[in-house]
């Protein structure tokens, strides 16, 4: 049974499963969604108040479960859906009585038994009247107490591996503290008598998933213990006379005092977490100070828990704390200027991922940079990666230095040549100082080759515990640089072992010509021209493409034209591999030229790379084969990911060409999501090339808008600093506009689109008419790449 036809039946079944038995049972709404790459169920359970919880004022607001299957075009059978529902119904029926632990058990059961990726969010509230009643005398409270329990299981390469820790976010009722004017202050500088509102929200980690925290225990503890402690801490901080720190304030002492109060409360709650309920470990605390008006926030601060991570072999005083938002991530610089620089950095990344105590979450672009400090040495490749680890700072340093040594690093002179360099830049938002290690890295803010990669993986917000963002430090470096100097640091994307890399954003980079070599009998404009069975003819075609100006040859063995019939992976491999072999025979004639293979199948990609190809060009960006992204990550090749919706057979359907938020904004957003999926699968950022998908799931006007507004897409905040390929050659919209029905005769229209692509900033153009379009590119470069 196809999913589209299951909506009403499935939802009725859910309601029936959860409504049997006693009257006081959960009610449910369900949403079913599917696309080419995802089948999703979202359950939202609204619960009637369970009697025992009602006595405490707790109301379970909702439990939201998302179950997603990322297999392309997979429509699960009804029995599979019903099995998921049965399991959820069984666990949820017991949830009000058994507290949070029952809810957690659902995750483990589903992870073991169901073919879905899961996310969970549970919301409860305790009403304000019950809060005040439980808090007792002398505590002035308002608003509800809200709980949100959530987890996001880790998905790598499209497969569930293990869940992240359960987090509980607690929004406490406001604490109101009255404070009188400070009679010791000069007239006009004293604060008026008023009630200060303190809003507190914390994020805590459930230390042990098996730890039973029943809802009733949680309610009592949060009110009887926690709220009273919060009130006392707030009262203590706000009761401090302004004169004790007025010397540090400028022209607005009252406003600065409010900010000081917020920071003081946050720091105290983070450094002494005895107020927190047993069984929870504080991750971070967020405090706002304001007036009685809900909209007035006069001071705000966050702090990371003091006991979060301490070196077991160092005194706690060496780990310093701050009052800025925390992060669980560690940022490590990558660098090399000896030997095969790219391979050294990629080998280091592989070694980090192979270590059971470390995992790379994302990587930056690579940048080729001039040496700094010791200038008489080769140019560097520099980058950065974001990793997740529970290793304390010194143990992490030891692990990285052992990794450097295993990769052949021999240190000769300070800041001199090195085959691999791994430096800890930032560690979970914390400061650390010892005789071996300083965090944040002592020299990082003066190094553009550090800040540019950090901006790729930490684009917004301050680089905690530093006070500024990567953009802010880069702007300072720009202002202090020689005004007559020109920018010389551009990102670096390899195309082949001896091919020139792409350097996107470099205004003087020449545009690369990718030639199309289809070995299919049915491609829309050149089917049957190149037979995989005629190796001599293939060699001659490739030789001619190279002589005509192609620097990348894109070999295709499966037509992507609308409604083209699928061939098997074996047939596609049999069409592609002979062309790769023909290319290799050319030897020096093809020096500096890279081979790309146009496929959306992981098996074809693997066979092609093993045969000698350098690039995989995937029209689906991993959506048509769930194994594509992890396969490319394992192969370590460069990967072109294109924007498309649906399949070649359905991409022009009405639902796939609707862009209510605008085609540029939507393409940027959807490409950004695929970039995240690629990085989660292990593909390095410096191995990615993006393609806007001209002619795929786009109308004529949308294709024109993409070409017209290509600079807006390339510089979009979510996908900046990637190389771009544009493939508009002989597309149908060119024929519609020019009135040329025969695809092979659309060269003049193609020339206009190629010019637009070069002017818009494309790094690569993909074309059929190599000799003609190479001349168009050369002229366009002369006009626009100056």
C-alpha cells in the first residue's frame, strides 16, 4: 500500500489504538509526510490530566515523536506503520504513571526494533497557582513551570547509530524580588524602588537514562527545593548595594547594574549547582533580569556549569568559567605545508574519526595561505574541524599529538615546516591554562588562516569564551592590514591529483569547462554518439574535448532526461568504466584534466572512483540512493551535489516546481540541508561543489531567475564560500525561448546562459559544445574575471 493512500486509515488506527480501555487515556494527532528522500511520521500526543499529577498541578502538554525513514522513494507497508503505532501505544499508555523513564524506554525500543530515525520532545507544565501553593510562605512567584525533555539521535550516513544524551530544558516561573532605593547614592543615580523580575531557564543532562525521575518527585523537588534556592540566590545578588560596583559603570549605571546582576546570578548558579534536582547534571543556565513587564529585559547572561568537564589530573582552578553561552563542541585547527598537504590533512581527519573517543561533526573549507612568523617555507593548507569528544583538554592534547607523530610529523623549529599540525582552538566554551596548553589558543585571533575556517563552521555568535565572532576578528584584521594589499586567501577545492584546484570567490580564477561525454543511447541531445564498446572512438572523443579546452570530462552512463528509463547499476558501470580506461590511456595528453562521473548510484560511484575517476557528479545530492553520501565519504573524492526535487520522471510535476518563498531562497535552504547531510555522513566541506540544478524541478522563469540572481545564491549566508558548477547546456527552456526544437542546435542560446553563469560567479560550466563554449568562457573571463 502506498503511503499517500494511507493517511486517513492510519490516523484512525492510531486513535483507536490509544483510545481503548479506560476513559482517561491519551488523545493523538498524527501527520504523515513523504518526499523522494524521506518518509516521516510525526505523532503529537495530548494527554488528559492524570489524577496523581493533577494533584500536583502537572499537565502533560504534548509528546512529539518524529519517525523518519531516509530511504529514497520508500513507501512502508501498512503493517510496518501499525507495528510502530502498537509499540508507541503500549509504552505511552503507561507514561503518566511511570514518569520520564517510561518515555525514555520508547526510544530504546524503537531504535532496536523499527527501521526509523527518531526524535523526541516531551512538554509538561505546572500551573502558577500550584507553584505558589507549593512554594510556601515568602516566595513571590508567577507564571507556569515548563519542562521540555528532548533528544536527537545521531544519524551518520543516513543510519541510526546512537542517541545523544537526553536533555531537559526547565523554564522556571519568574522570581520577583523587591529592592529599595540605595540611600548612599547621589541624587539621580539611585535606583527607584521596584520589583525586579528574574527569569531563569536551565538545560540539564539526564545522567543515566535508566534513572527514574517520576513526575511527582520532579514536581516536588523543583518547587520545594529549587525555586526557594533560586529566589534566595536572586535576592542575594539583587540585594547587593549598587555602591559596591558603581565605579565600574559608565553613563547608564542602572542598566549596567541590571546586566551585572544577570551575570552574577548566572555565574553563581553555574558554579554551585547544589540547587539542581538529583539525577540531572547542569549543562548551562540562562538568566534574564527585567521589570514586572514581560517585555522588559534589562540584563541577560548565560553560563556553563562549573562541573561540566574537569581535568582529572589538574586542580579545578585551572579550568576557568565564563558567563557566555556554552557549547559542547571542540574546534581544532588543521594545517600542513610539507609533502602531500591535502592527503596529510585528510589522513588526520580519518584518524580522528577512527578514534572511538572523537568524532568530526563538520569541517571548514581549506585555504592556501602564505607562511606566518617563519616566512622562508612553503605555502600552507589550513582549515579547521568541529569535533565531539568527552576527553578532557590535556588528554585530548595527548591524543592529537600522538596522532601527529603517527602521521610522520617531526618538529624541527618553532612555527616551522610541518607535515601535519593539529591545534586545539576552543574547548566547549571554556578557558583552560596549564604549562602545556592554553585555551582559547593564544594566537588564534591574530591569524586570518584560523579565523576564516572558523567562520565556516561557527558563522554566528561569539567564539565562546572569546567576546567576538569570527567575523568580528576578521574585520579587525582587515582594518589593520596594509590598505594597498589585495586579498590572497581563497578556499581550495581539489579536482584531481594533478589538476588545478578550484578557488571560489577568487575574482581572477579562470572558469573551468566541464565537457559532457555521454555513453548512453538515449541522452536528450547526444545519445548514441559515444559507444562504450568502441574504445578507439572514446579515446578520440576525450582527446578532442581536451584539445578544445575542457579541464574536466564528465562521463554519464544513465540519462537524466525527463521520463528516461532506468538501467541497472551493472549496466551503468559497463557504460562508464570503459570511458575512464580510455582516458587513462591518453597519458600526458590528458595531464591536468580531471575525470568526473555523472551518477546518482553509490555502486556506480564506487566502481568509477576505483577505476580512476576523481569526481562524482550527483544530480540528486544523495537523495536517490541512501548509500551515496557515506560511500563518497569513504572514497574521499570530490563531490558535486545538485539541487533537485523528485526523480527525473517526476521532477517537473507541479508540486516539485512550487517555491512559495522564492526559488533562490528555497534552493539555498534546501542545498544547505544537503550540505549538512553530507557533512554528517563524513564528506569534508573542501570536497563539495554545489550546483543550483538549472533545468531540474524548475520552470522556465525559475531557471532564468537562478541565472539572473546567481550572485545572490552564491553569496547566500547559509552556503557561502563553496565552488559552484552551472549546467545549462542545451536545456529545454533555451529551446522554448529561442524556438529551437532540436537540442543539438541550441548553441547560441547556451552561449548566453554560459556568459551569465561566468558573470554570476560560477567556477565550472558544464557544456556539450566544448570548442564553442570554451571560447565563450574565455571571452567572459576577460570581461568579468578581472
